[in-house]
C-alpha cells in the first residue's frame, strides 16, 4: 500500500491524499456480473427524501459478488479490480472445473495467479473459504456467515477481520473488529485472511467536489439556518441550539424514573 500526494498547483490539491491504485483494473472483466443501478438520491417510492445528504453522484454499475462460497471449487485469480460500490478491492476468479467466472472480495496479499479454493476439504490458506469448524483457533477470518448456507455478512469492509477465539461442540466464539464477542454456528463458512485496501482510512478528499462525485451532498448545521428552516435557526450571533430534530422532536432519550417497589 502506497499513498499518493498530488502536486499543490491549486489549493484543492494541497491536502489531497489518495491510494496508489495503478495496479488495479478499473474496467470490469466479467461483463455478465454487472448490473445497472439507479441513483435514488435518498428518496423512497413516493419521491420523499428519507436519507439526507445524498444525490448528484457519478453513475455506477453494481458488481455481483459471491458472498456464499460453499460449493467445492478451485479457481485462479485473474484480476484485482476497483469496485465503486465498496471501499475494498474485488478479485475475479476463474473456476477450473466448472469453467465459470465470479467476483470475490480481495484478501490482503492476494495477487494475480494465486489459487483460491472453497469447500469442505479446503486447507486454511489465505483467500480460501471453508467451514468454521475446520478452521484452527486463532486465525483471522472475514466474510463470515452466521449460519449454514447463509450469505456472509460479517467483516466485509476494507482492512477488517474477525478472530476465531474458541470452538465448542455447539458454537464458535469470534471477536468482531469492533471488539464485540459473537457466538455463531460451526457450520457457517468463512474466508481466511484480512480484507484488502486497509489504508483507505488514511485518504483525504481535499475538496467538496470529490465528495459530490461520491454521491455526498453538503451537511448544514441547524444553528446556521433561519428560524423557518430549523428549530435551532435564528438568533443574534452564535447559539448552541436545543437538541431538536427539524420536526421539533427531542433528540435526547428520556431518563427512566426510579420508583420504589
């Protein structure tokens, strides 16, 4: 992982920090796994805004990722690609036996030409997917499914991983990236290794326009608005506000009253 600093020819480029992604392929190699998406801009089916600060982003196509690698397969990594829908990289795999191609989340230190396997008889090597009861205790895993034949939902973000701490005859104990301890089924599948692109948190956009490309609209404080726009608006000079939503509902949770039995 190498960081890229731009030459400060303008004030917007002075503080930009990006990842050096020259080795990544931005043109998807598997055309059948692409799906067109429509930018909803945070609106629901009736056109009302339900999620604020979204819209005007660059057009993207969704890459269908295989999050359920439970069948027996042996594949070769063809490319490591950029995915606009997630902060980690993805890898295209060509299955030798079924003659099919699919995408997976790229693991750290996974290179083009490496062999990745999945299934019951797979060894716990980097990038391989196998049942949790076959993984030795202490291994770092990602792309974890909680139940048998279920889609993997745990530890899929860039640079994250879970640690397999304990196995019993009935369940497995893992430690999540947040530090939370979770008990899951022994028959769920997980992938060995750490998710790639671990240095994404070091990047800096540097200008507002780069946020707009990523479908992020500006955020304005309520105290900077007029009284007609927000309960915190108005007033002479700076005011702290009253901790209310735009619909004048309190954002503070009510304290429970202590009552004697």
